[in-house]
């Protein structure tokens, strides 16, 4: 071998030796301290419905925790402790911290079973795990924290009108009140029968919110009036999606337009060719003394009086003895009421107080629409709301029950 080949062999040998020394033996990990924290059991809520980085736990059910750690060269005997931290308060979840002895470079998993959150614990917190070395003295070697949120089954974590238990059962998101971002809370969507995870449940091109709150169409029916046209198509064409006469209206307009085109075509075809100049002595209509037309036409009927047209094919002059429906002043009819004014008018007609369910029945609006209108009027101070059991009593401002008034209103 030449000198270059010898040098190459020596370099390869050095790399092999260094690599074998540096590699861990027997699958041993080179990391030290806590390497993993896992939670399981009936007290842990599936991560698919939590919607954020926090792990959701039922406050009244136990859970299991597992902590994996690797030996440190500085210690051989270890203790693993688990704590619940919320704000500036911390509570130890397991009184006696489990202990383990490890040889150099090995790892161990400690299991905690039947662990329960602190009594009455709700809201966000931290699950803190601490690894200690034990011997002549106790020293903290490592710690890790896991974000957790404790909730009750009857609570409503995202304030969408659904209990936490119901959201978990239906696979909804516990931290988002409007999953599909269509403007309707998940609770309102279930009440209307729409899908909280689809902004357009019936696929008609209109959002569920617009159908419920603006158009008053059925958000679960693609064609509310059953006329064969999707609600979104009717809205795009500027017609009422709740009236089944739309196709007839469109057909009538089309026939009228066709008739107009045909009529114009016939008139054009019957237009006479250019005629010679009118003979001397003939009037403008060819009715002079020497005109054949004047001899053949006979007596002429008097021309009808000319009246101005109102643009609708009718005379603008009213019949004798019949007054205009709007009176001499021609004043317009009463202005249309807004939805809010209609609710206030209903309350006035019923003595200033009604049940919310009675308002829904009287207006024939959806429950969600009435609820939102009443919330807006309540915020403006125009009405008062009082919950009695499962019913809401709605009163005009100043007409509410004495028990519902603030002592400062005296």
C-alpha cells in the first residue's frame, strides 16, 4: 500500500471507534430528567373536543397519570411528586410521592391511578410534576407542567347555550361557541335543527344565520317554498324565497317579453313602402275632397278624449264621484314597523307584559330571532326580562314586576 492508502485506513478506524464509544449501549437514553407525562381514564375528555392546547378534565371524576424519567449521573434514588396549580395556589394530589432506584442511563415510568382534581376545582390550571433525588438530602432535579382545565358536566365552558356534557356527547368544541363561524352559537343551531359544524346546513347558498335572522327561511330546507328553486337562487334573482309563485311570475314576465318582441316584428313587416306625395287639395290624412279615402271611409266616429297615462296603462284622471284612496292630500299609508317596534307594540297591546313564548307564537318568528331581538331591546333599556323557572317574562320598561326592579329604582 502507498502512503495515501494507509492514511485513509487509519481515518476510517478512528471514526468507527469514536462512533461506537459515543453511541448509547443497550438502547439506553442519553436524556436526563422527566421525558414524558401522559393522562388517561374516565376523567379525561377527548382532545378532539377541547379545541386548544389545554387538556380538559371532569372535575368530579378521577384520572390516571404516568410520568417517565431518565436516570441522572448525579443520583440513583428518586421520588416523583404531582401537584395541581391554579393561580397562586398549589395542592399536592398524591400525599406520598412514589420512589424509584435506577442504574446509570436507564429510565422508569411511574403510574398514578385514581387521581382527582382538588375539590370544587374549575377553570384553567397546571398539572406540575416534580422529580427529586433522595438520599442524605432531598434535591429537585427536574419539573414539567401540563396545561389542564377542570369543568363540570352541567356547566357551559364556552357560553354557547349547551352544557359541557352535551357538547362532549355530540363531539362539539368546548372552547368555541360558534364552531362553523356562521354567526349562530352552537346552542342556537341545535335549537333550529341546523348543523353547528356547517355554516350552510341545507346547501342552498345562504348561511344558517342569514336564513334564521334575516330571511326567515328554513335553514334545513334547500327550497323553503317548494317551487323548485333553491332559496339562494331566489335571493340572487331578487324574488321572495318564501313564495311559491316565483316560477309563475318569471314565466309571465318571459311571455310578456316574448309577446312584445313578436308584436314589434309584425308591425315592422306590415309597415307600408314609401308612398307618393299627398295630392293637392287632400288633407293630412288623405281625407280631402278629391281623396278616395274620404269618399270610402264614411262617417267618422269622434276621437276619444285624451288623458294622461300614469305609466301603468290606466288613466291618471280618477272617475267622477270617486275619491282617491289616499284622500285629497294624497298622504302615504302608515310606515312599516321594524321588528323591534313590532315587539314593543305587542307588549303594549297586552298591558306591557308577555311571556317570551307568547311573543314567539304571536310573531311566528324563530325562537333564536326573538331571543336576539329581546336581548338587544334589554340592552337598550326599552324592556325588562325576568326569568321565572324555565320561562322568561318580558315587560316594557317600568312595567316589570316589583320583585324584578332594582332597589335603586325607587
